[in-house]
C-alpha cells in the first residue's frame, strides 16, 4: 500500500452531488503558468452533477484530464472512471478554455471505458481507456499523441498540463484556462527515498517546492520526449509542498492499451 499521505489527484465530489470547484482567472497549476499554445491532445473529462445538493439543474463539471491517442480513444486514470456510469461522463476537446461550458471546444459523449483489471487505488495500474461515441475530427487544435513504449528514467524534462487545483489547499475555483508546468522526472529509488513506495509501473517527478500536479489534474498527460510517458495518479493531500508527484508509467501498459482499442 502507498503511504497514508497519498491522495488521488481528482476533484473530490461532496455529498449530494455538490462539487467543490477550484482556482481563479489568473491562477496556475501549482507553480505553473497559463498554456498559451494549443495542446491538441489534451482533453477535459467532465462529470454531470446536480449543482445544489441534488436539487438544482444538472451541469457538466471538469473532473480529470486525459490524452487523445486515436480517432476514438483517450487514456486517463482509472480512479477518474471507477464506479461511474459512462452516461454521466463526457469529454471536451480542442480548446484550452473551459468558459461557457467549454463551448470553444467540442463535447463528446462516452461510448464506453475500460479500467485496467489489476487497478488498485493508490497502489497500482491506475490507468483506463475511454471510447468516445463520435470520432474526434483532427485539426490544428485536435491531434493524437503517441504513448510511450520506452522506459523514462530520472532527470528527464517533461511537460504537465491540466485544469487542476492551483493552490496547495483544494478550495476555490478551478482555472478556466489550461495550465502548464515543466517538471523533471526522478528515479523510482529517489521517489522511494522521499516516502513513496512506488513500483516499476509508476514514474515520479519532483522539480522544486511550490510546483506540481494537484486535484483535477488526475488522468492528464506527462509528456516526455513528445510522447505521453505518464498519467497523473496521486500525490500528497496538499499540493506542491515538496513531495513528488506519482504517475502511471505508460510504457508498462502499452500492450494493454493496444489490445483494448477495439
């Protein structure tokens, strides 16, 4: 099992469907910045919720990230999908801006998803693939990204993008503009020395205190050498406080991803 301080990097849904939303107009991934360039593989995985204790109108709310890998498939984290009915999920593609219900992008309903059969929260195999009901239409704002079959070691510069929490404490509003942060991988041995008993199917980053992934970045892409090398999995309850972020190591699951794109 992972250390007790570990916490999945998903936005937490409170009782009765009330969502705590986070970040502000000028806020960032913890220690990051607004992504001014298109990130065409990035998607927002959204969940349908009742806006006021189950009594108000239903709305779509950003919950996790993900990466387009083919015309009909996305990879994300298993904990973003576990126990959720596919009819309550949708994807926004083709935009960095989630204002006005993500209207600058395109909403895709979910046909189905698969979670890795050995998934165990905060322990292993935190990866899933999502099939959209209608194919993505590729453009300069919508493109797939390769998923890595190469082992990424420590000391590799990578790019993390997402709409997750932007301050260490998960309160406030999520940013409506996609955020980016340049992170550096560390070896699994170093990650273990910092208190995370990771296994070979995981990869860690640590760059500096005050920078890293946070809730709502779950499932999103860690891109190293122009390929998705990691899927945001978990970190500490408070973000960017000097502990590593842990990602699912995509290269360990390439065969499973290939075989399940049916």
